[in-house]
C-alpha cells in the first residue's frame, strides 16, 4: 500500500492505468487508510471491467488535472499559462490543499469528479457565478473556460475513456465572453516616464519589448545569453514562441544599435547568470507587479480594459511604425504577425531587410539612458496621506 501520514491523517497516492489517484482518507490509522485505498483500487478495476456504471468513480478534478497537463504539455509553447489557469479552476472544482498556507481564502474547493457537472449541469452555473465574483477581465475567464474544456477533451481520448467514463464534454457549448479590443497605446514620452519608475530588470524587459517587438512577454522572460542572443549581439533568435506551431520557424530579430548598447550593459550586469532578465542572479517568472507599479507611479492607468499593460507596448510600437511611414508588410514582420518573406524561406538568411525598420524604431524610442542608469530599485511616488 502507498498510504502516508500528513497533518494527523493518512493520504493515499497510487497510479492505475496511467492515471494518478491521490487524496485524503480522513483517517488517523494506517490500517483503516490502507483499507480505503484497497477499496479505491478495487472500484477502479470493477469500473474498467464494465461491472460498475461508467461515472461511478470518475476521477476527481484534482487528480485529472495532472493527467491532462502531462498529456498536452508537449504541444504547448507556454505550459506555464495552462498551469496557472488550472491552479485557479481547481480552487472551485478541486480539493483544498493539505497545507492551509497554500489555500486561497474564501475559495470553495468542492472536490468534485469529472462526472459531477454532467449529472448536474448547475455546477457549471455555480462556477460561472464564482468566476464573476472573483472579478478580473473577460479574457481571463475565457482562459478558465478553455482550461475546463481541455480537461474533458483529454478525458474523451480513447486511451482514457475506460478510466474516466466520460462520453461528453459539458463545457463544449459554454459560450466565451466577448473581449473588448485593447487599443490603448502610449507615447514615447509616456514610455520614458514608465521606464524611469521601474526596477532594472523591468526596465530591461520593457526595452526589449519596445525595440524588438516581435518578442512577446513570455519569450522575453525566457531569453538566455547562450541560447537566444548572438554573441556579437546582432540577432535575437527564439525557437519556442507563440506562433511556432503555425509557422514552423524561429523568430529572428535584428538588434538595433541602441538595443545592442542596452544588452551590452545587461551582459556586464548579469555576470555569470545565463538569463537575460534576472533578479539577484535568478530567472524572473513574472514582472507584472513591477510593470503595474511603475505605470501607476508614472501617472498611467493600469489594466486590460482602459489602461496599459506590458502588451500595450506591441500596440504602441505598431502605431509608432505606422507614424514613421513604414509599409504594412514591414510593420507586420517587425511584430511577428506574418511570414518573414520568400527570400528567407528559400535561402535561410537572417532578415537583413528588417534592419532599417528596427533602426528607425530605435531612433524615435530613445530609452537607452534610462535603462542603463545605475539606479536599480524602482522609483515610487508616495500617494497623498501615505
């Protein structure tokens, strides 16, 4: 048996037909907990043999999320995004963590099974109400709905149906919310104010986003000196990116003179760290709080709907390039919205034709002095009465 004790009660943890089953028995003696685990194993065998109703012991969401994540991770360019979405939806559908310190206050943790919202569709209505009560953007709630649909798509795969007993996807027809287009941009002067109030690692990430706009948030945080940055600081090359599955090609970005000086300064600061964006020598998983704090300190409204976010930089760059008179195709290539072109496809050359676009962009986005300044900590403006 594989029962173990934590916090005064015994838990079970075993794998059957590739699916991990784990949970609390609620019992305080090993013998009783072992009996619970043995009964759980027996029920799974009976179900697989067709001797129990298919949904009698469908997996709990907490168990199934791990199976789903392992199943789809090889196809994802950003598995951390799915991991974050699953962590949230499990606060409704899953079991409460054993460690109280890791629980979200006021989260319901219903500890349900995959079959529950099929037997009682009102669970989906309750979930929608719970999401609405949490607030946040419509796009974020759409991510959570997509995560739930994905759990059932995996459960419906032939290799898992005997274990899950699932024959329908109850989230298939749940509508997505209409997302308000994000058309907020900033001026170069607003960008300079934004950068001047940020910590160094945030300044560097913002600079790369503004001067190498083909790279998105996740790609920038994953940049490594030894993998993505040309030693001579002429090119940034990222193989794993948002559109890699569609294009089948890496993103290649020419480094402008200004960005080269910024990266030279960053490489000196990095010392032995392999990561471009670091904090105390370690890779950075998120800079959202730093971006938000700097924006608010600069007098900018932060938020998806009517404010600025890190993604606002892409919209702003598109606007600046249009104001420079760059052709539409050049703008699309600089932002990674279209194929680089026939010449690169056939000759596998670097996109030399994009150098002019990036140099003209760098000329109007003059932020090198702010990014490379010696001040490291963010500058904060005290609020009245603070």
